[in-house]
C-alpha cells in the first residue's frame, strides 16, 4: 500500500501513538481506533511498540521507522519495557494517567486547525518522574483513565478544553522549575551522563532510590508512599537528588543523620521506625525488582549503626556476628541491671551520660562485653579489705592512689554498686605484684614488722611504703608464708626511714589533692593532662622497672592553688554557700577554664573571680 497523502511530519518529541492520532485526525477526521483498523495496524501492537506495528505505521506515513522506534517503549513482557536501551517497569510510566502541559497544548492550538491534528503527546509526559513542563515551568496536569481508549492518550479527546477553558487550565497550574531528578532522567534518556553513582544504576533504580530517600528525608519515617500526591513526590525527588547525586557516601551520611535525629526522640531506633518506607520497600517480599545498590548500602548501614543480633537476616543477608549492643540488649545478654550497666557504660564513654537514663544508644559489642565482664567479676569496696587482707583505710589508700581503679570513678558520677567496686583482675594483679617482691618466711625476723606498724614508726602512710616495696627500693622485704595478701608483707622501719628521704620527694597525691580541695579523680585528671591547666607530678620509676608512682612538689601545688580555684574554695573563702557562688559566677559571666565534662569539676582562673560582697 502506498504512503498516506497528504504527508504529515513526525515530531521528534511525540510518541508513535500521538503521531498515529494526528494521522487519524488528518485522514479520516476521527479517533485513533478506526484509523488503525483502516491501515491494518493493531492497537495493542502499537501500544507495545512492536516492530510489526511500527514498521507498518512508518511505511504508511512515509517516515523512517527509526524515528518512531526511538520514542516507543517496546514491551518485553511481564510489564517490562525497553526505552532507548533502558529497561523499565510499567510503574516507571505515568499510564494509565494521561499527563499533559496545558500551556504546551495551547501553543499547539495556535498553529490553527483541528486540535486532533495539531496537539502532540510528548514522550517525556509519559514518564512518571517527569512532573513539570521544562518549557513553561508548570506542574503537569494528570487525568485518570475513564474509558478503554483513554490508553491512547488522544489529547483532543482527553483534554477537550480549548481557548478560554484551556487558558483557565494554564492559569490554575502551579508554577515551579523542573526538578534536578527530572532533568537527570530526561538527559539520561537522551544519552547524556550524570553523577557517577546514579549512572552506575539502571535509570529506574536511580530514580526510585532517589525518590524513596527523599520521601524519608522530607516527610519522615511514618509516611506511606500511597498517601503522597504528585507534588509531594516531586519534592521528594528534589530532596533525594541532593543526596544520591553525591554518591554512596552522601547516602550513608543522610542515613546517619536520619538516625541521629531519631535518637533525639529517645525511642528505640528499630530499622522500620527509623528508615520507614525505603526500608519497607527494600524488605518487601512482594518487590521482585532489583532495587540496585541502595539495598546493599541500607543493609550495611543497619549492620553498622543499629543493634542487630547475630543470625538475623537483613535485606537478604544474615549478620554473622553481632557488631553493636544497646544497653538493653547487653543487659539481657549479661544478666545485669540495665541501670547499673548504663552508668558504667557512660563512665567508659560508650554511651552519653543521660540524666533521666532514657536515651537509646548503640556501642561496639566487644567493648560493651568487656565492660559487662568487669562488672560481673567485680568486688565491692566494702569487701576489698577482706579480699586483700588489710584494713579499710589501707584499701582506701590503694584506690586513692590509683593502684586499684573503681570500675566507675566518681568523676563520671555513675550510680549504683559499680562506684564502689573493683575489677577482680586488678585485684589479682596487685596481689601478684606483692608476692613477686617478697621472700617467703615461716616466722617474722625480729627487725621486720607489718606495713601498718612500719608506717607508725617511720611516720609514713601505708601506701607510701607499698610504693617503696613495689618499686624495688627496699631490700629487706619478706612475706609470712601462712598469711595471705597485704598483711603478709614484712618490712624494716629503719630501711624505710632511710628510703623516705631518698625516694619520696614532695608530698603524696592524696595530700596534694586535699590541699586543693579536689576529688581524687579530678586531681588525677589534672595530673595526667599534657597541656593547659595542669598539676604537674614528680614521676618516680623504681629500680625494679615494674612500678611507677607520682609525688607532687609543694611549691607547684601552692602555685596551682594560687592560679586556679574551685567553687567550693571560693565558697569557703567568702563564707557563703556553694550554690550562691555558682549563681553569682553565672550571673557575671565567669566561665571555668576547665569544665566538669573534662575533669569532673569546674576549675576557674583565680584572677577571673570577682570580689564577693556580703549578700
């Protein structure tokens, strides 16, 4: 059959269906269906982009079939299509809606003649992510399918408005610029390249991941996709593109930010209630499409940031070994009281200090189990004298000097029994160190006495003698073979008096901290600082090479006391309550040079403290 006459050119922007509709208007002045029957083109074949239908239409119209093919989505079966080499699902297309820009149709009508002949259905209107006219900056209009032949999207029939009525549609359309995601989708179909991560995905994967992330970022985790209007999806695409265009790292950053915001609510960050619709989409067994790399990225985020038990399957993969714990999960695993555990974890810096204790945080599982184990194998401070076979003051001195560290120190203000407990491993190390330094005897030699007795005679504290023993400064150290622990040690008071002058310069840590009215833990924090306000210690290493301890120069302690002060010292000096000091300093804008968060106590420059007038 010869080509149709008169000739009608094909517009590179329109679909084959649109072109066939205009041919129908030109040649028979009717709708598409009877025209297709007349030229022996099956409507279903044309809708499916079959070669048979496209070749027949091209031959009849006298045009190159390649022009039709490039603007036709070819059916691959199972609701899958190929458009310009991009494999897309039916959901990627706007059908069954007819989508149009009323301003574009008005421009078509200006060419004169029958709207059925001049109105063109643009290819890009048929794509779901295209929601704004790039020519006129108007939100595209959408009309539901009402009759069987609405699938042809015949613009003259689906949009009967003309003249003033069409002007009203234009005036009623929202104005906006096309989204970056829409621009990316169109450019990619035209062969251009874009952000590398998006280009590494199929077009549909790139668009879908972008929109779903944008949905979560813009509307929150409780939003359901089915509740969103097209304007919402447009906004989601804009927001999501800012993330996905930055690639995998941008996506990971966004997911972490979402989780941080959720944590502020104090609720358990389960994957469903944090990641919302994107997670449900990826996890749904009904979703048979490959979503692309976004599934792996989200799975790895969940494994890396959320508390997941070993063996649990997340988005198609099982977690072989638990990576993170929460207070609740670790308390359950270790059978510890959650409140006690939280306090210890906070003291160790694994979770933030929470005044009300309701925050939900995760932390490294290995580090958390180490903390839990230390609690499980701890000895309460009140039981320490019995375990060490010493007096209560002697046990207290060991803790004050840092030779035995409480599982949680007072600086971090943890509550519960762990503030008064020592890790059994630390106790064992101390007792082992003592045994190494001693020679066992069955009976005490006449000149040797216990540590407590030697302290009285040499006018030293027991802990100072312990330092001399562990440091290897004493030669006459023995141990009663039938006595355990601290009480078994025997020393020579005369040797200790001699060693005192040689090896114990300055004053002890306890004495230094007491003069400054500092808690022991704060004092040690100041001694261990490397810069800024620092209470510099005298470092003493014993000849044994196995023990190091610290003393303090009286002049430097006095200098520190003159340069720095605390609220309690200011209160004592002015004979007022500490709370009044705090209030007055705050009112006058005096800030500490070191804060409670750093050393457990606010320390101020003495020069910054104003004169306090009587209240």
